[in-house]
C-alpha cells in the first residue's frame, strides 16, 4: 500500500465544453512515450468519474511527487482563446468534491493541492505565489477551495 501524502488536482488543458474520456488521455499520454494515462481519476463534463491508472499504482502527473500522490484531472481548463480558465461545470465541481471526500476518508493525512502548487518557490519565502507558478493547472486555487475537507 502506498503512503499518500498529496491528492493533486489537474485540468486536462483542453478547451471548455469539449468532451474527452480517460481513453483519450491514455492515448495522448502513450503518444508522449509514457506507459499510459498518468492520472488516477478523470472527471468528465457531465460529472462522470472514470478511473485512469489504478490507484495502487504510482501515477505520472507531478514530477518528483508521484510515488506518494493520487492525481485527479477534470476535463477542461482553457477558454476558447486557449488561455487558462476554471471551466469546471457544476456537475464536475460536485463530482470532484465527492471524490475528494472519499479520498480524504481513505487518506486522512493527505493534503489537497493543485498541480501549480508544486511549482518552485523562486524567492525562497516559503510560499508558492502566483508569479512563481510554472503552470496554471488546475486554473483555480485547489488548496484554498478544499482546505476544509
């Protein structure tokens, strides 16, 4: 059993309103030379939760932090001009919260973070600030939004 320290939320960096599945992401990741889908869970536009990589397997979603994390991605994250945007539908928000509650019961010590929260602290002040984000993903402040779960 893996010791889970983080539950990491991602977006797929796809345009809002365009539907994709775990099998699409699996194909994309294989095309990049990976073994397969790197996320453990995918949340579709309609709130459907699909399993990606088996939860007991090490993911491929946050460099240097995969061994002790579970990765969740929601479909979306870009507006029509391809700029970062929180595109989660109401159904995605509801499904994500329910999944996080389930995972927190299973891994009560795990901290919920967004992918961007793993950026380097460039000014070494102990806080990853917006100007330091190497990625916008998941395009909202997951740490703040889910701090009370």
